[in-house]
C-alpha cells in the first residue's frame, strides 16, 4: 500500500478571535463605570463646544427662535472697536503673569528644597492662600488697595504718595496680577517642589565635593532638571491667563476706562449684558481655535517629557 506522506509545512491551527459580544461581556463592568463619566464629559464639555460653533452662525433668540445670519457675527467681532482693546489687555495680562507670577513658584520651590528645618510648615504656609474663597480674597485685597488701606499707609508713612491701585488705569491690571499671583502660586510651587525633590541627591553631593556653591548647583543641576516641567507650566499659564476674566469682572468690571477689559470678559459681557449670544459664540470660537494651537503644543511637550 502507498503511504500518504505528511505535508512538509503543516498549517497552524486557526485561533478564533473573540467576538464583540464576548469582549463586551468580559469588560462589561469596566465599561459601566466609564459610562457616567463619558456622559458628563459629552453633555457638559463637548455639547457646549458644538453648540458654540453652531450658534456663531445664528442670531440667538430663545423666545422668538434663532435666525441664521451666516458670518454676520464674525463681522461684528472684527468691526467692534472694543475687541482690539480687549485683545491688547489680554496680552498685557498674560505678559504681566509671566513677568511677575511665572518665576515665583520656581523660586519658592528651590528655596524650600534648600531648607533643613521647618520645610513642611513653609509648604503649608505657601499653599494656604490657594484655599481662600474668592469672595474673601477680593474683599481682603480691596481693603489692601484702598486709599487708606495698609499698603498706602506704608507708602505714605515712608514719605511716598498714595497710589490709586483700583482707579488708576496704569495700576489696575498690575494690581490684579499681584493679587492672583499671591493666591495661586502655591499649587504650582508644589509641582515644582516635587520635581526638585525627585532629583537624585547624589548629583548635589558630587557637586559639593567638587566645590560647587548653591548658585552653581541651582544653575547646572536644578534648573536643567526641571526644564521640561517649566516649559509645560509656561504653556498652561498662557492658556489660563488668556481666559482670565473673573477678577477683572468682580473687582473692576473691566474698568477703569476699559483698562482691565480682557477678551474673555468681553465675551461674558456680550453674552450676559448685551444678550448677543451669537456674537459671544463667534468670539468663543475664535478663542477656541487659538487655544487649540497652544493645547497641541502642550500635548506634544508632555509626550516628549514622558518619552
């Protein structure tokens, strides 16, 4: 009888891929836990964004109904004489935030990391302003900036002239930035402090053995080690300050003489005071496009930092 020879290359047994229903059944509980967060994310984040794009092409009237106006809302934005003022004030606000507020948490984090005693107490003390409610914060700093408040009392007591922090256009935005820096630097300081404390101590010990002083260690070890975090925080601060309006609205309502009227505050005024929601949506869309560019930069930077 002729023997049937086995094939030289036997075929591998086919492995059936799990079906969709089997996969869903396997991970059902995980998906169920995700659903509430996904629903909230869609309803309260993406739905307003999509509606903002849609409303930017309409004359929004919730009583008589919306009317499609095409690009008229965008034309109104570009023809409004307050828009260039608001953009200039927003850029000035961002610049002051970088000059006055960006380096403060870095300095405090490095200084606290060099402490040998009371480091925990100083951390808590630096973070405490961050937990003050904004209502209390604004009332406190209104008293600080008052013509007869403590700051002017010190200035006049040393022979200087009283400063109109809230009513002088040259001082108003600067005063708000100083207030916000005092309140908000604590959270950023903790991030920088965690980054500084994660630097291997062997590097500092080796530098000390080579005769490096404090400033040399900071310059050649600390700052290069936190460079990526500093760049990431820079982009986050640019995004955050570009949307600033709360203190400008609560403290001065954009005054004096529109000196603190930022772009985001003008959007709020269009939506709540002038009831031109279509124009406000168009301004929001333009801001969304600009901030999306910064968000992409932030995303790429964070990926580079993790790799």
